[in-house]
C-alpha cells in the first residue's frame, strides 16, 4: 500500500516538489534576459514605454519568483531532511556545489531582487539596472551549481572513497562533468523557450484585443520570433549531446559496489511505475520539442501582420494594420492567426516536466549511479510522520501553485496598467499624494 | 570538537550564517509575531507588513546559506541535526512556508478577507518559526529533546528573544506619516518582554543542572554567554525605546546561536581539504557582492516607503 510506504511517499513528495519548483524556475530563467535587455534599452534611451514594459514583465516575474523561492526553500530543506543518506556519503561532493549555490548565487540573487523591488524610486536608472543584472546573472549561476550537483548523481566523477565517505579529489572533473555542462545548456535554452512562448502568449492576448498603445506586445512577439528560431535547435542539440553518457559506466564505478553487485541491484530495482513514468516523460518531451522545432521558426510570419509601417504591399493585401489601429481589435483573420500562440506555452512546460521525469527516473534504482540506491538514501522515518509531511506539503504546494497561476493569469490579462509594479496614480492611492516625512518619536 | 578551541574558518562561517540569521531575521519574525498586539487597524497592519517586507528576503538567505554550508561542508553535523530534530525541522519548514506565502501574496488581492487570511498566515508562521527555533536550540544543547523542564524553558526564552527583537524593530520602523501608535505600543513592549525574557533566562539557567539539561563542553563559555544575555536583557528592561533595545535585542538573540556553536560539542571537524579549497575559492570572490547587497539594502530602506510597494 502506497500510503504506508515511507519510501514511496518521500519519492513522490520530492518529485512533486521538484516539478513544481522547476515550473516556476523555468519562467524565471526565461523572463530574466528579456527584462534585462528591455531595461537596458530603456535606460540607454530614457524610453518610458520600454520602462512600462519592464514594470509589466517585472510584475509577472516577481509573482512567479515568489513561488519559485517558496518551492526552492522546501526543496532544499527536504533534500536535507528526507534524504540524509546522500549527504552522509556524498556530502563533500554532491552537496558542496549546493553550498556554493546557496552562498554565491541565491544569497546574492534574493538580496539584489529586494534592492530591485524597493529601488524603483530610490536609485538612479543605471544602479537599478545593475541590480537586475546581478539578479539575472545569479539566477543562471544558481541553475549552474544545482545542475553540477544533479549531474553528479547521474554521472558521479572526481572523488575517492575514504572510510565509506566520498572525498572530492578533482573539483575540475566535477565542474566539467558532461552530465552537468550539457544539462545546464539544455535547461537554460529550454527555459528561454518557456520565457519566449509565455511572452508570445501574453502579447498575442493583448494584440488580439487591440491593446498595445505602448508597443509592449509588438516587441514581445518580435522577441519571441527571434528566440523560437534559435532556441529549439539548441535545446535539441544539447539534449542529444547528453545521450553520449547513456549506457556508459561512470568513471568511479566500482568504488562502492563490485560489477556483480551493481548488476544484481539493477536487475532487482527496475520496473513498475518508474518505467512507465520514464517512457511517458520521454515521449512527451520528444513530441513537444519536435513540434517546437518545426513550428517555432514559423513565428516570424506574424511580424508583417504587426508591423507599424504599412507598405504598398501591406495595404494591397490588407496586412499590417498600422500604428493607429493598435487601439482597436485587428481584422478577424489576424485574431485567428494569433490564437495558437495563446496555448503555445503548454508545449515547453510539458517538454520541461517530461524531460525532468525522463532524466530523474532514468537513473533509478540509483540516486547516485553505481554508488547509492534511492532506498538507502532515505532518512529512516515512521510511516505516520512520512504521511503527515507528505500530506501537508502536497496540499500546501497545490494551493500555492494554484494561487500563483491564478495571479499570473490575472496580471497578464490586466496588462501594463494593472500590474503589481505598475506606477501608482495619485488618485488610486489616497496616501501617496501627501508625502509627509515620517515622524520619529524616539 | 567545539568552535572556541579549534575555530576552523568553515565552522566560523557556519556560525556566522546562523547568528546572522538570528539577528537579522529575528527582527522580522519577531515583528510578525507581535502583529496582533501592535497593529489594530488595517492601515497599521499594512505598515507592519511594509516594515517586514524589505528585509525578509535578505535575512532568510542567511539561513539558506547556513543549510547549504552544513550540507556541503559538515555532512556529519547535518546527519546529527536531522536525526535529532527531524519533526522540529519539518514544522519549522512548514511555518517558514506559511509565513513567506502570506508575505508574498498579501498585496495581490485587494479584499479585507484575503488580507486577513495572509496576516493570519504571517502571524501563525512567525510563531511557528520562533517556537521551532526554541526547540531546535534546546535539542542541540541537550542530546535531543526530552520531556523535562530545560527544553521547555529554553524554548520560552528563545521565543521571548524573538519577540523582543521584533518589538525593538517595530518601535523603530512602525512610525507612520501621521501617527506612531503601533511604534509606541512596540516600544512599551520591549520593556515588559525584556523582563519576561530575563525571568525565563534565569529559570532556564536554574533548570540546566537538573535532568534533561545540557552538558556544555566548555562550562566557562556557557556561563559567560548566559551572563552576557542576562546583562543585555537587564539593560533593556530598564529602558524604553528603540535606541538601545535595537542593539541589546540583537546581542540577546545572538546568544542562543553562539551557545550552540561554542558549547554543544557538535561535530564540525573532518572537512577534507579539497572540498574546503573548492568551496572557499568560489565563495571569496563573491563576498564583496554579498556584503554590498546586504549593506545597500539596509541603508536604502532606512526610511520606510511612504507609498504602496510590491508587498504592501
């Protein structure tokens, strides 16, 4: 029975936490470069309409980031609490990159994001841009170190066993691990497609209603068009490059178990739900990327429809509606043409989750391939405690994820005027028009 | 091996992150606990959240870093902490999640019911965090939690220290543009909380030699720290206002962290050289950026924002 098996519960809980976390992380990584670029151009030109765009996408970024942090905290702590067997043996190798991540990436990212949120009216535009630059760089730094850790599980390298504990012997091997480097590039390019198609979907929604006075959404489609021509190819390339280590024994194989023991463990551990999940993940991922690979490069076809300049041919074919028409809905057929973009983000999200399920189930029954089984990695816990923890965190995560997505949809639909970072009008906030200096009583 | 006799740089780093967390997050967790007491009107509650909001992100990263250091550099210690405190840590995590969710979501829906729900999450989460920290400190000072007076009194003391830190912080930060009622309430609370905390500290020290109490590796360090704590609290209980309590409450809440670090005899040795060199060589170049961010944020938000921000 599933509910009485702490191992099954702990595994399900971690899978659920990681999947939820990645849904939000992917959008964080995907939106950050676009916001950074837009804010850079806005600062360079002193362009108000681009700054509105930064406030709009930045609002969505923050709502999404909140849930990314919440799930990330739970994930880090859960790794320590429920899977202490990994740390016991592989703390110095597997968790060392995570230690670096928490200090050099997350610590800095969260602090500078606070500076960015509270610095809108308190610092110069270049200082404010610098804050977001640091946020973007550390977001990618975070992804890098996490994938160094994750790659180690798949392809453990660079250590020797001393009294049953793995001691790092070659840090270079750890950071040049092909299972980490290609996974990082694969994940990063995949996240960029998530970002590009979310931008495309939100932009299409507003363009279909003819709401684009500031050009925010025309630029969104343009960004997405460029990204979707380049990124799917890279994603598929870096994904394929990872297959080189499939079926290959890690170089450290044999340090913990002999070849016969490994064969016995692998023979007894396969099958069931994990195999089904593995196959499903594989199929979903491959199908979604194939669709994006072939259809992504079609997005530039939207550009002439949205061009602000209406040339001779445009007029003759009834294409480009021209700038004056962006305050009312475009022609019906343009609305229909934009409709597929509305649902397009489903593809990269499905592909990402499918890809992670495939990657993580692929190394079962091992948690560290050829060294530690998932069952041995778990903290001993009572079924009741495991069930209580599983129930609470699953429920809490479901509620929080639903709330976050509801908010994201709502803010995306409201547009640049209604976002959480939108400039407050004086009449909307009665307290803001009387800026009295705070009085300290002490 | 304890930190005072062999302070390896990595062990000091871990202690720094834990103590930094207690001092910085103590302020916003403590104020979250006191919200029902210091804020009565919707605007006052908004101001409490607005005071917490600039700091909670920048202070919880200290704990995340501590967990990272513990996992990557002291796996033996982590194993011990998890084995001893699994239920406490799960509850701590649940409280943390609840509290942060309340803070992130509060300003997102503009109805009194939603704000009430989020405020409840913030208050309940803050209390859960403080109580879990009390239990964690007690569990680390003794050999695991036992049903005896010391863990209970130790928990009460730690909870009081969190509340005191929050009151001192609130007395400074809750000054509104037109009135300072909640700041005054918080300022008055520092005195009574300090007295109560002093009583709890003395009771904890008296309970220590009995069964279920701690067995410090260095009695001298433990006594010195307890005396410093009592002195800081005595100083706070004689004064009102945030001027001194800001510093004394920070010193007071650092003591439980320092006590655990120096007298609990936690296993913080055996870090292999290669891992240490690897982590430190990645960490050192980033230290200036970490400091810049923290100092910049605290300086920039010295004056509370007058208008609405992302969080409140």
